[in-house]
C-alpha cells in the first residue's frame, strides 16, 4: 500500500514571533491588571499538555463535541460534500478524523489541510492520517491565526472547521476579526463548522479548568517555563498557583496565575523586571461561553449564514454549520 502524499508549508515563527512574544510579555506584565496572551501556551510541551487535558474526566468539552460529530458527521457531509477539509487549530486531528471518515464514505473528499502552530504536532498527525487514509492528500500549514490564514491553499469546494470552542479564547474584537478572516477564505459553496461551549452551571465550568490531577495547572505554569527558556527569565514556578474564576457579566471562565508571595522577576530577554504583590493575579486565558443566538449574531456580522445547529441532549456544547 502506498501512502498518500504529505506536504508541509511552514511559515516562520522565528524572528517576528520572538519580537511579538517580547511585546506581548512587556505590554501584558506592565498592564493593570497583568495579563499574558494564551497564544503562547502552545509550544510543543504546551500542546502535549493540552492533549492530556482533553482526556480528563472533568473536561467534558472534547468528548461531548466528539459525540455530536459522531452522531451528525454523515448528515453534515451530505449537506456540504467538500473536496477539501480545512481544520484551524488542528492539533492531533482527533475529531476531524470523524468528519474525514464520513466524507470518504461519500467519495467527495480528497484533501485535508490541518493548520496549527506546532510543526511537531502536525507532522505526527499527518503521518497517522496518511496511514489511515491512503488516498487522502494531507497539506499541513504551520502558522498563527492572526498572520497566516491567508496562506491556506484552496483545493476546490471546502469545509472549514474550527472545533473545541477555541473561539472562546478570543476577546470580542479578536473574535470578530478572526471570523472576518474566515469569511475571506470562503467562496460560494463553501461551509464553516464551528464548535462552542454553551453557558451552564458555573461549578461544572470551573471544574473543567481546575482538574483534580493538576494537568491544567501544569499547562498554565508551562507558560512561565516558556518565558524562562525563551526570554531568559527567572520565574519560580513554585511561587505561582493556578487560579480559575467565573466572570458572570461576560459569561466566561478566566484562568489566572496567582503570585503566592511578594516577589520581583527579571525577564532579561525583554529587558525588564516585574514586581508582583502577594496574591496578585495574572490573567492567562479567557474561555467565553455562548448561546446559539449569540453565536449566530457574531457570524451574521461578518456575512456567514447559519445552516444547521447540532447539540447534545444536555445542551452542554454546540456545533453550528454555516455558509
């Protein structure tokens, strides 16, 4: 059996990315309150930890979304019949495989384009996919949402998917910009499938971001490890604890790092020192939760029209297909 071809299109995350990393660290840690951008979670170790998070019992999002996909994937693919499937933030491509299997059963899909920040993760996923689907061309694109979406190649009528409620990690203006960029990738006949976590009981939401095993805490503190490594900083990981809170007014989880003591940290690569008060919070991620109506209004703003809505019996998670 011959394996399908794999193409890697790697967009530089070197010099420009380092400058942006420094700028984000400087601006975030001199702001009040302090913040760090979640885009920097995803070095190779961060990607590994996030994959582990998706397997945790508290983290219902991944398994619930997958169950919805397994139940409705054939219906979705019969509606769309894409020649190309583009997954934004593809990671390990676990859920997209459900869609690929359904599309291959209908005979329409020939190309899969996974887009992700981690080249290591994409290479591993592409190899696995080529072994499972021997007549599927895999064209990998390594890049970032705010720079490289325009580099995604087109291979006929496409279904663009954005799963895992990753849209919830954006601030409102960022989400609007991102959806506008997705709209620019679309032509008549194309579709967009987006997954969102739905508003629910706060206790269930907080547990999903503060698991008993501490994997999410390790994921959160790994951001400090990355700053230490790449920007020659001296963060003491033991002096920061993982903290999660529910912001009712903005219907979102806010993940933070709390300084356990009064301390000063040197970040030599950014030419700065930062003072932290005991108990001070540094926000590292927001995870907005949605209703169907909120999501449809966001898509309508950029000219994307809802086609079908899919959810689980408990309405914990939703998938919206749009054109």
